[in-house]
C-alpha cells in the first residue's frame, strides 16, 4: 500500500512540473510553428451555442430631454429674512437636498439651522434650529 501511494505522489509531481513548465520557443518545433493539428480558437467567432456579437448603434436613443429646465425654487416671500447657513449646511440649488428646510439661494446652501418658519418648507415650523412638522390640530 505504501508503494502505491509513493508511486502516485511521484506521478502527480511529474504532471504538475510538466504542466507548469513555461511555454517558450524551445517547446515549439524547429520551424517555430505550432504542431500539426493545432488550431487556434478564432477570435472573431463566438463559441458554439452563443449568439453572435452585435455592433452597437452609432448613437443610443435616450429619453427626451426638455430644452428649458425649471429654475431653482424661489425663496419664500415671507416677512422675514432667511437664516444664514451654518458650516454643516448642505450645498443646494433648490429645496430638494434640504429636506424640510428651504435652500438659501443667496449662499447656495440650505437654511440650516433655521431661525424662523421662513427657513422651513410648509407646513413645517422651526424648533431649536430644526424644521419639524407641525402637529395636526386636535378636534
């Protein structure tokens, strides 16, 4: 049994060494060409069973892009001035990235922390620098 395992180990080692041998010009026949019967896989054709590659169109049709884009949301026309944005306020061009706060277009940042309801989107109110929803009226 021991002889069989030693023989299998030697055979495995021989296969590994032979397979890991680098392919150089020394491994090719004298004329430098691959051996007879060797055919390189054609690079232009897909393997059998796969669809042929399609060339993409010159320009992809995309969704229609409007020519006139809407401008930024205007500042509220309340009686007060908007708050000066703090150092951690997000940059903005409209109210979208500001959450419940308005975008202060003069600074290009969200009106955070808020100072009054003017800085908040309706129906929110300013509470301790944050625009929070106003609770519904109780009946």
